[in-house]
C-alpha cells in the first residue's frame, strides 16, 4: 500500500457539558482529522485527539499539527507497506508525539481493514460483538450538581461511573455519591494531581468500595504508585504513566498498579495499544479503554479496540450524546443499556459527515 494523499483538518466541536479535571477545564474541543488515501482512491480516517493545552500530557493541538504536517505526513507519503504495523514502525522514527502518531496509525488501520473487507475490530483481533461502556464525570461546582450527573448516567444504563478527583474534591464527593448510589461500580481518576507523599486521602478512599483509583501520582512516579499500591486493597489503575509497552513492562515488574487504562492516543495508535493489551492479557492484568472525548472517528477506534478479549472492564466509550449535540460522523455512536455494538461492516464502521466536518473545520492542509 502506498498513501497518495494525506488530508489534515482541525475541527472544533462544543461540549454539551463543560469538563473540569484536576488540571484544567474545557468547553470545546479541537481535534485533527487525518485522512489517508491510497492509489485506488479509498480513504481511511483517523483522529488526533490531543487536548489544546499541555496539561494531560506534553502534546497540544498546535504541536500535533506541526509534527503531523512537517514529520509524519512526509514519512507516511514515502512509505510502502503491507500491514499497518509496518507503517507504525516507520513512524517510530518520530520520538514521543504519541497523539499525533495515533491519528495516522488509526487512519492506516481504517484503510487497511476497509481494503481487506474486514471490520476493524476483527482486524485487530477483537472477539466481542458489543462493548460495555462507562462514563467519566468531571469536577462540578457542587456535590448536588455531581449527584445530578451521576443519576442521569446511571439512568441511561452505563456500567461504571468514574469521578474526577483533585485535592479538595475527593473524599467528600465520593462519600456523597456512594451514599446516594450504594451499589454502582465506581472509580476515581486524579490525573496525577497528588504529591507522592499523600496517604491519608487514599486511605479514606480505600474504604469507599471503589473499583480502582486511577493515576494518583505524576506520570513518571512509578515507584510511588508501587509503594501506595502495597498499602491499599483498592487496585491502582495507571493511565498517564504508561505511554508505551516498555512503560508497561516497568509497571508490571514494579507492581505499580493492578489495572491498566489503554488509550489509543496516549499509546501512539492502535498498533501499540494492541501490543499493550496482549502483554497485559498474558500477565493477567485487566484492562479497559480510556477516552479523550474523541469525536466519532476516534471513538470508533476505541470501540474496535475494546472488543479485544483482555478488555474485561467497562471502557470510556460513552455514546456521542454524552459529549456532543451533533457528532462529526454520519451516524452517532450510540450506547443502549450501557452497551455499544461493535460494527460488522468493513473498516472503521463510521464515516465522517464531510459537509458537517467542513462547517466545523478551522484549518486544513
Ligand atoms: O484521564 O481519562 C482521563 C478526558 C480528557 C483527559 C483525560 C481523561 C479524560 C477522560 C474522558 O476521563 C474520558 C472520555 O472520553 O469519556
Ligand atoms: Mg485518566
């Protein structure tokens, strides 16, 4: 396969409900769509789902745009490949910049599975016909507003609720949600907001019957995670700490966590995400698929990935209506009774709604 044409589009969508984490608040997202077209005129789409600012990780929309335009696009246009993993190896010349690489890797998989006539999920080794979905809820102004959000998502049938926490918004909201919803599967995500010396908050949270505590400490603080895990019954889940398979090897060796959040973007694409899944599965480490508020294209890749056998916990693959009044795909991603059906059609399973994408495009190359 040779890519004859690469299209890059910066696309903006407003969020239905603003989202606050320990580090920042967002009302609108700007992601980059990557279209790769082969000589036969078939296009595969991917999505670079980087946040605008460098607060989740180091990348920004602006850095992704520059790396995509100046480094990845020329590499991809020069490569000849038979399988997406070969293109991923070529892109491996670019260090870091995983969100940017993920957009191209996803597009290559979408193209390859479409040409092959197989659903993306099957091409990746997926076995499930539907995936269980959870939701991730941001920090609210008041506990009442949080309880309202939880009630809404529980009523919609989501299988697990995740609450963002930060110093000053942790034990109290978690207790309030637990008291109002004694049985729901619940977990918390700190996005690394706590100092490595913090023990008291996690000691309290350890008694709240949580499924897991996600990324309490800074990304590189693997030893601190291992030390905290020894003191807790609740599993620690790693997100920002695992950017590649080597990080996962380190985390496993250190016993730095008992659950892994695999994000296509953070890992640098579907190719490394599948490898991380395979290793975790072989080691008995349960995984689930995290999200970055993807538009329909990136979300489609998350759905396909979540169909792999090691994804035994609900993924953050909520329906489009949790995020956007109108998604960029011709049909939205829908979640019924807490499940998203895995498409059986060749390729990604969702197509960009190009006229609507054009309306929302702020830059194009
Ligand atoms: O840590 O999982 C995270 C969103 C932006 C940045 C980081 C995270 C998140 C989410 C949203 O939790 C998950 C989703 O896409 O619904
Ligand atoms: Mg997280």
